[in-house]
């Protein structure tokens, strides 16, 4: 039985008719809009005019700043450092606003205000979905009032007996040159930034800290730049018997080695043999993390490490206060240079003996590279001098070293300086702000401090190695001009001595390339020229 299969029937193609969108009129302005996507029968322009997406966001707020440390309060109790119109300050301002978390921030920037107005204006652009399918973007301004509020750290610094740790830095020497150099190292590395007070004492400085770890960090810095020994102690302040919590105050005693640059040192004979068989009578030419000594007769050098020194401490034989001026009559180089030292044989006479007697001294010196006939040089006069020093007495009693004790030990070249040279320097040094205590120094103490500071400035000028470790700044131009006018007026009123003029031309100069430019912006006291108290 066969089945009938129908033949395919062709169906005519019907063209598709495009569907037109439903167009309605805006209920507010009558503009034609797409009714399928319009929300609330409003056009986009009317939505922008009638809907405020920034509603609920503050337009005014208050931010707090500590005027002492210039930090800003980040609620609830965190203080942050932020420069004016910086990203950190902008983030702090945005966190301060309530309701800003409900919208999306597109842009934010500062608007200019008067620096003394205590107002900060911020322009903020936000974005949010207003109605279904409609995204709006608006820009508005927020004004912040800057209110002063003292932070807890500054409050402690202005309140007595609020420190938790103190570092007592001491050195038993008759001058302050080592402390002045150490002060420049502290300033250069900003090691004192965590201190709440610095107090000057008779033999040193006291650094007060609000936290124990800050004091330990400062002690570590001192150990890395100077030969010191430390001792730690603690005192119980209070104790809670219920929670067993205790509060302590910590004291760190830091003692510097009492040997300074240009000191004459008599080593124990046993120690001199242990550190390289150097002659026991030496000069200290540098003090770093160890004591660097040199034998002027042979240019042999040796280092005395800090642990070795404190194992058997000894004092210096003579310091810079006992230097005597000599005049070089003749000098002859006898050896090759060793670093910045050059061995020479010189004939010298005391400056006070010229025209009185003909006494001269024949010495060997390490200053052959800087001394010439006719120059002035500072040195130690050992002939006829009595030293109350057990190490020097051991040298005099020794058969091997008694005959090697020289009559004169030359230390450094002396430059004739006029009074104006100390005021006409083109460089300055920073000084730390410190508390001098309840009583001001006496007049003689003030003069001694001025002499020590002037001697330190001369060491910086004459010693290139020392100059490389401190930060020198350009002098203020206005002050230099005023000082120059005063000096010119004084010179016009009195006739200058020709010998002083010739000597001033040989003074060591510091190049302007070695000086820094930020001195005027540091707001520190310029104490290069110290007026007598």
C-alpha cells in the first residue's frame, strides 16, 4: 500500500515591519523622550534639575591641627603629618565628611584660600544612579574650618615630669668641642626628632623621650657614631596590684671617652705593643667609633677600639687648652707621604721667645705637607713640664722609651685671624633648641662656651674630613651684607694692621658648592656669631 506525499508548498516571504518605540513627552518641560527607558516621565535635563544626589553630604566641617607640631587629627585619636594641599590632607578631609560613602567619588581637589584665613575648601565631584537607568554627576564645594587642638605628645612636652626615658650623655673634659661635633651629627641624621626636651647640664646633655624604644634608638645611634659605653637603670613609678601592671621610668647613662681630637695621649706600654707596637706617646688625630692615634716621629697609626679602651681606661696627657704657639724656622721633608700626612724634620722656636733668647727645638712632625718656613704652628711643649700621669711616668722610667720623648710635639698649623674673619664667614651651622635649666650660665662660663664654639668652627674650616661629616648651610644674605657694612665702617675708622691682612689671605676657605641652601627655611637659630652675655 503506497502513501501519498504532499509536494512542498512555497510560502511567500512577509517583510518585517520595524517596531517604533513609544515616545512620550516629559511631564516637566514637554520634551519628547523614550517612554520605555524614561524613569518618572522626566528627561535627563529635568532629572539633573530636580534630583540632588549630594543631599545628605556635609557642606561644612571642622578639622583639628596642632599648631606646635603641625599635625592633623585623624579621628578618633590618631595624629598624622600632612603638608598643605597634599594628598594626605585631602584624604583626611574626605574621611571627615558624613554621607560621602553613599556616592561614588570621581574627582576631588583643593580650592585656593588665604593662608591666614584658617579655611580649607575642597571641590568634590560625585556620581550616583538617581532614577532607574539615569546616572547623574554633580560637583559641589565643602568648606573646612581649621581649629587648633594640642596633641598629647606636645602636651607632654610642655608638662614637667612626663618623660618615660632619659638619655644622659656625659664627657669629663674641660671643653665642649666633642659635644658640638656630636650635635652636628645628631642634626644631620635627625636623631633627636623623637625628643620631648633637651636639657643642658654641667658635663653634658640630657635627652628626654616619651617612649622607651625612642630612647633605645637614640642610644643605638650614639653607639654607631661615637666611642661610648652605656648603662641602663629603671625606677618603678606605679603598680596595679589587681592586674600586675607596672609603670617604669628608664635612664640610660651614656659616657663618651674623655679623649678628643688633637689631644696628646700617653698609652700604657702593654697596650701600645698590642695594637701594632706603636710608640706610647701619640697624638689623637680623629675620634670616630674608635680612637685613631698617630706617632708624629714615624707616621705609624693605630686604632684603640671602644671595648679595649674601657677594659683599661686612661686619660689624655694634655689637651688643646695647653697648646703653645711655635714659629717654624726651617723644615725639610724626609719621607714619603702617608695619606694626608707627610714626615718632615723642622726647627722651631716658641713665639714668646723671639727677641728674648735664641732657644730652638729640632723635632720630627707629620705636618710636612702644610708647614713652611715662617709659619706659625701649635704644639705641646714637653720640656720642663710636669705631668701627673701614671702612663707618662712609666715612659720616663722605661729604658726603651725614656730617650724617645721629644721636647716638642707639633699638632696643627696656626692661622693668624683678624676679628672680622669670625663674623665674615659665608656659612652657618644649625643648633639644637635646648633648655639651659633654671639658672643662666655665668659670664665666664658664657665666654668659655663662645671660645669653644669658635674653636670648633675653626676645626671645621681646617679639617676636610670633619667638614664632610657635618651639614653646612649658606649664610643669610641680608645678615652678611649688614655685617660687611659694619666691618667696612670699622676698618675705615681705624688703620688695619698689614701683618693681619697678610695672614688673613691664607685662611682656609669653604667652597660654595659644599654648602646647602635650605638654611633660611629651617626656622632654627643662627648661633655662629655669639654676642657676649
